[in-house]
């Protein structure tokens, strides 16, 4: 009979959490970003990204 291999997580994933994984992520509401508009242009490393609010109130980010 062949040996059964375990599909459990590797020991690396079982390390205790470090302070880096507990950092607080800044949250910004889409309403405050769009400020009543339906599109926002974000400049990042020389490129422009468009954040759009769709008719179904979904957000789409395109380059």
C-alpha cells in the first residue's frame, strides 16, 4: 500500500504572527474619494488609473 502524504499546511505557515502582520490598514470610503463624481484618476509611477463607479454601484479600476 502506498504511503499516505499529508496535505496539511507547511511548518512555515504555522509560525506565530509577527507585529508586521498586525499592522493597521488605512480605510477610505469610496464616497470621500469620488466626492460626488463617478470617476477618479489615480496617478501611480507615471501611469494613470481610472476608478469608475458603474450604474450598478460597483467600482472598477482600469489602467
